[in-house]
C-alpha cells in the first residue's frame, strides 16, 4: 500500500515467486528476493521474504540482518525463533540459547514458543549437551494429545534427542507418535522407525529403471555391431567387384 501501483505490482510478483520456489528451488527464490529488495527495501514484507530466502540458502548472517530490519519496521516478535536459529547457523549456539531466555519469548504465540523450544534444544545439541536437549523439549505441548501443526516436529525432535542419549526404546515410541501426528509428511519419522526396526526398503521403480537402462544399452551395442558388420560386408563386396574388373582389364591388355 505504501508503493506506487506499478511498483507495487512488480514487487508483489517477485514475492509470489519467492514463496512459490522457496522449498524446491531456494537459489531461484533468493534471486527473486534480491530483485524485490532492490525495488522496495523499506517494505517490511520484502525484508522478511529476503530473510527467509537467505535462510533457505544457508546465508545466515544475511538472513539475520533482514529479519532484524523487518522486526524494527513492524515491532513484531514473531521472527524471534528463526533469528535465534540464524545464530545457530552462524556457529553461535550460546547466543541462540540466550535468546530463548529473553522476554520476547513470552510474547510469542503457542506455535512460536514451540519453535523457540526446538531452536533451544538444537543449540543444546550443538554445544554437546545432549541430556539438556532432552529436558528442554519436555513440555506441556509435548505431553498434549491434541494434534497441532507443530506437534509432529516437536515429537520428532524429542525422539531424536532421546536417541542421542541412548534411550532407543523411548525414541522409537516417540517416532511412532510423530508419525501419527505427521499428516502433512513434514518429517521422515517413518524412515527412522524402519531404521530402528531393521527394515530395509527396496526401491522397485529404481530397479526396473536400471534393468530397462541396461537393456537399452545392450540393444544399442547390438545394433551398432550389426551396422558395423553390414558396413564391413559391403566393403568386402566392393573389393571383390573391383578385383574382377582389374582381372578383366588385364585380360584385355594381354
């Protein structure tokens, strides 16, 4: 609303592409975010989108700068958890852990608080404090039977933390609970469960493709050899004709 109409439309188109490509093609999303940033760097939504695009491509220092700018413009604390995770990405888990204890966390909604807990647990693991990571994830949200958008990720993180400290039976139980809540397929809990149970999956489609590729290669080699044999036969035939002609000519000269 703060931009002239034509410029606003150009910026909006680039932001749409950022959102569309962020998960599958983060580098392309990043490129579109930089265009939007050049066009409208004083728009909070642009700074936030640029931050997420930088975050997705592992440019954590750049992402943190954009998130801080967006926060200054809006006064919102909703980006606090991802800002803390940027600190982790920059190799500063102690700063992420300090952010988990700041008053801003209390202003977050339930989803934001869960996200902050996940970041804090990750920071504990980064610092080699595996047992502390388990304790960090223990919360009323983890114990709740209601399924929320963040439930699967929280249960999965807890299962992973339990596995890190050697509590395999409990980890399996929580991977199963994560899978139960993971209706959108946001985790690979099923694979982790199978790994714990010693189950190996065979990619039948890949095997079929390999067999077909091998057959195509064999057919191509056979066809190429047949062509070479045909060419060799044709060459030999031409040589015989030439020799016969030479003999005939020789006979006439005699």
